[in-house]
C-alpha cells in the first residue's frame, strides 16, 4: 500500500469556527498583530504549536478516570515513574507541570552568573531559564543546520568541534552541564543522530560535564534514527530511545509533546544529591515529589501517551503528515526548511519576503497575513522570538533565521485540513510582494514574542 493512513478512527469531534475576512482584520488589529493574543475561537486551523494540543486516545481518557489523587504516594505517580524509568533508565523522576518548570528547577540549581550552557539550539523557554539564572546559553548546531535549503539526515546535530572549542575556551568548571534538544525545535525540528549523541557524551565525559537531554520529541527523533541511521533499521523505537537516554545524566521533558498529553512534564536525573536539591525546589514551587505540578489523572494520561507515542504506525503517520504538508508548500512556491521534520514545517520567511529586513520581522508579517487569509495561526521563529535588543542603544541583533513554523498538533487534523491550508497559503504566496513589514510598539525583556505589540510599517 502506498497511502499511509491515520492509525485511528475519530470518536469525538470539536467544531471549528469560520470568520469573515473583515472580522479577521478587526481581530488582528485588536490583537496588535500578535497571534498569541487572538482568541482560539477566532482561529480556523491552529498550527501555533504541537504542545498540549494532541487529541488524547480512548485509553488516555480511561486513564484520566483511574487517576489516584492522593497527596503522597499516589499509585499514578508510581506508574508514571516506572514508565519513565523504562524509557530513560534514569534513577530519579520528578514530575513538573510542564517542561519549563523542569528547566527552571534545573537551571536554578546549576545555572548562575559566569556559567555557560551549550545546546544544539536552546528552545526559547530553555534559553530564558538559562539567562534568567544569570548563565549564558550557547547554541552549537552544525553549519548545515543554519541553511534551510541544505539536505542532511541529522541537521539537528551538535557541532562536536565547536563543543570542544567552547570547553577549551571557557573551561569545564564553568560548564555545569551540556544539553541536546531532540528534535531540534528551534532549528527546523531536525533530528539528532545517535552517533552525534554518543560523540557528545564521549567529549563531555572527558571533562566530567553531565549531558542532559531536552526530550520533548524523543519518540519522533528515535523514529528518524530508525529510518536514517545505519544499524538501527531493525531496532524498535523504544530500544533506540533507551540507547539515546543511556548516554544521558538527566533530561527535561515537556509531556505536552511526545507524552501526547495536554499538560505535564518532568525532570529525570541520576545524581542523588542533585535530585534531593531538585525535590526541595519542587516542593517550594510545584508540589510534593509524588505529584509535583500534576494531578494523578494527568500522570495517568502521560503513562499511556508515552506508550502510544512509541507506536511505529503512529510515528509513520506522524512523519507522513509533515512530509505531505511540506510537499504542498513546496508546490505552492515556498522555500521550507529542508528536509521536513516530524512536528512542524518551517517556512523561510526571509526568502519569501526579501523586501522586508529582519528588523521589520518578515516572519511576523507572514504570520499576520496567513491569519488574514483564512484564520490560520502559525508562529514566528525569527527575530521577534530570538532577536536581542541592546538595552542601552536600543539596537537589535537579528536572529540567524527568519522562519514561520506551522506546527502539527498530534492526531488532530486530517489530510483535507492540510489541503485547505495549502490553498490558502497559495493565495498568500501569490501576493507576497505586497506584504509589509512590522514594527514593535511594546515588548518585555524576556520571552517578548508572547506579549509584544506590533504595527504595520507603512
Ligand atoms: N523544550 C522544547 C524543545 C520545546 O519545544 C518546549 C516547548 C519546551 C522545552 C518547553 O516545554 O511548553 O511544556 O514548558 N515548546 C512549545 C512549542 C511551547 O510550541 O514548541 P513547555
């Protein structure tokens, strides 16, 4: 069979609302051209994020009813702990309400002024938590990872030479841990190979630097390894995941991605002393160690979700969905970040809108235009998200790339939703030369993209 189908049938549906172009113009103005400020009800197809937006399965909903809501020693926690230990082999499992809470605990303990944290690419909340602690976040992905058009099977890989150079330059005592984000969300959702993770571990071990994995999309990354890396074709995705984590001293995870849950996350690690400190911090900020930031029912949904995310029919469908969207956008004329990852397609907004300089946010301009066209919501991953303004001069250092991400919620949209989306984006493509840049009229110091206000540059 050539056609890859959704490996599920639909038991429950949720209506989506159409708006008129005139309504959308008003809505967009009211939201100051920031799609984070638009009500979800006013969106037709919501590709803002794949985080917390999955459709849960019947088994997950059944798990919700089985949640043990005991304050201490909940049965659901032990199931949660067992499941995560089975996949990661890590000794201590600390539940948090989502990924960034795990990051916050980790960097509160290990970050701080003078410290340097390397990563292939820090996700925005990871970078923000590193910087909030006073430490410096450094991105060390391979050169191929910077060029959207370059084809490479593992474009999310860390540049091991740059990692060695960094350690030599700043000294291992200033690097309390290194991270690797699988898949590399802020670098086009590209996977990282096992050879690369092994190489990282080898370098870091020589300098006694722990390796932590940002594991949000570990199942998708593991499936790419199965498909693309020599020697892994016959291994199960679970075995591949287990090998990945065998090189890790710890991980942070947002279960809102490959946990197939609407909320949740965890920090897992081997170091006993650090784990005790993390649990103390957890009690202060999240909750008692057997629930952290979660209800028992949330942990049950994650236990089942982690199992389902490793199902190879599901992963095959998941990757096929992204490939299909990528193909449609390519046909419409867009340059996309090649090759397609699993959770999203990234449009190269700078290539599409060469007349808009990075300081006028081509990605934000495109995102606004997509909403106007058909109520589609996507997210800018460019200078709005990663540009850095010098607090004194007000000058802005743009991001490396100006991308727009169309994230695909798990098990939510069908092929005809994607066909519709492609038709709408074709219209946007056809009038690209008339699209105008944006300027920021209000911003905050951290994570400004969530609340920034924009105006069109006339
Ligand atoms: N790390 C990565 C790689 C992520 O993609 C995210 C979230 C986080 C950490 C933080 O997890 O949201 O549970 O606190 N990414 C979402 C996204 C928000 O849209 O890509 P969280």
